[in-house]
């Protein structure tokens, strides 16, 4: 069997029927483009989320969230199981704890400055935010321990929020209105980007935790907090000690569920990895549907081609071509079309991913694995779509074909 002649013959047939080849190729191009693009989005999202986790949640930190088994407020109302005094107790009673910081959260509030109004989240922190939450101010100053003690009407603001409210105006020293409470801007926060929950951390306001509790929310509890320990290797043990201390302080009997969630770095990374693993599986599935449709289209077009080329098949068999050679020729045509289409799809997908990443805030990362997956998927589609037409062509009786 002269493989070179078979490939040359296949190429001539594809060039002869350009429109047919185009319709066979377009489905694979679209499917592979979507596959590469979606994989780039998934990988980029995973890296961005892990970067945010590593930036805001070091290996020596433990987070506490009020409400047993809940990562946020219950639907039935606020969770009141966590107090500022709980963090003082953790810092004073558990060995290895370096510093703690309570945090309260008001999900949405109208913030006004002159004629501008913007809804944003307000977070209440202690004066140790830079050490505990790993975030300080880009310029200006953060609030002090005196601001915490006196529940001062001061705030620091995220950069995106500052641009929305003040434009090109320097926000330092300006007064904004949060609900009915006036707040004086002391500083502008460092850029942080999107957190693991999808919230824009640059579009928020920080106030002293006591200010948020007493003046804006009128509560005596906090939503969450963080504990910094001295030895990252001891984080799981300290986490267990915190659970026991919280149960003791909150007078929970044996068998009652915890009323505080203790979140260690390992737990956070596992949650993010699992979420991204699911995302990485289901995003390409959408592209897989396009490739499946392309395979069906190619198979049908090739079946039509076989019927149109019956005399050609008969002549080839009459002059000595074996069934395997006929089979190989038709299968080669579909695979070559699929492979060429896959290369075009990879190129378009890479260009689209880079362009979309440059024009938006969504990180896009094209990996060699994504390219190999796209090319492999294209070849598999070609083989899958070409098997049935190739078998039908090779099984023809030359006498009947020549009639």
C-alpha cells in the first residue's frame, strides 16, 4: 500500500470538494476554539483564586466564622455566636497564638458623597488589620487603637470605590455618609482584587469594628475573625484547641453542634481546589457538545460522499485496491480535515483567550495541556466520524459499484 499516494489522493479530494470540506471543518474549529478558550478561563480563574487565598490567608492563620456549619449568616437572621471577647480569650489562653482580630460585616449600604451614591460593603476591623488580614493602606493612614476604643467616625476606602465616589479628587480628609452616619476618610486601601467568593475587595470600605457594631448596625456580636499563630505546622492543633475553647465559652453540651466554624488554610485550599476541579471539568464539557455535533455532521457528509464516489471506489477495487486501502483512504480524509481544523481552532482559541484577557479583568492562561487536549479531541472526532463511512466504502462490491 502506497501511503504517500493515499494521502495525496485524500488531499486532492478535499481540495476538489471545498464547500464540503469547509462544512466538515467548521464544527471542529468552533469546538476546539471553545475548548481552548474555556480551559484558559478555568485555569486562569483557579490561579487567580489560589493567588488571592495565598495572599490573604497565610499558612499561619486560622479564620473563625460565626454559626456552626455555616460560612455566612443564616437565612433566618444574623448569627450572634461570636464576640470580640472570644478573640481576647483565644489570644490570652491558647499557646502559640500571636495576635487576633475580630471582623464585622455589613453586606450593603448606601455610601454618599455630594451628588454621588454607591452601594458597597462595609467591613469593621481592628487597628491590627495589616498584621492580621495582611492588608494596609496605599496612602493615608489606617485607624488606630484610639479609633477602636472610641468608635470613631472614620474610614479607609478601596481604590475602585474611591474612584467611583471622588473621581480624580483626593479622598483623604473628605467626609462621606454611610446611611445616616458621617465618616471621614483617613486612607485608601492597597489593591487586592477579587476574593475567593467573587467579591471585589477594592470596592469596599473599612471602619473600626466598634464603629460598625455600635453606630451602623447596633449589635454586640461580630461576623468573623482571624487568629495568627507562631508555627504553621501547629495550625491544625491550634484549630482544635480553639474549637474546644469556643464550646466551653458558649456553654455547649456534648452532642450539640459547634456554633463557630474554624477554617484552617488546608480546608480553604481544599475547598478552592475542589471548586476549580469541578469548573475545569464542566467548562470543557460545553465545548465537547460542539465537537460531538461536529462529529455527527462530518459522519453524515462523509456518508453522502461515499455514495457520490461509488464509481471511483469500484474502479479502485477493480484495479486491485484492497478493502483496507479504501478504508484507510476515507478515514485519512476525515482525520486530516479534523487535524487541520483542530490546529486552526487552537490558533483562534489562543488569540481569543489573549484578547479577552487583555480587554477584561478575567485572567486567561493557555497551557500546553489545553492545546494538547484540543488537538487530541479534534483527532478523536475525525476518527470517530470517519470509521462508519470508511467501512461502508471498503465493504462495497466492485461489480455492483461499477454498474
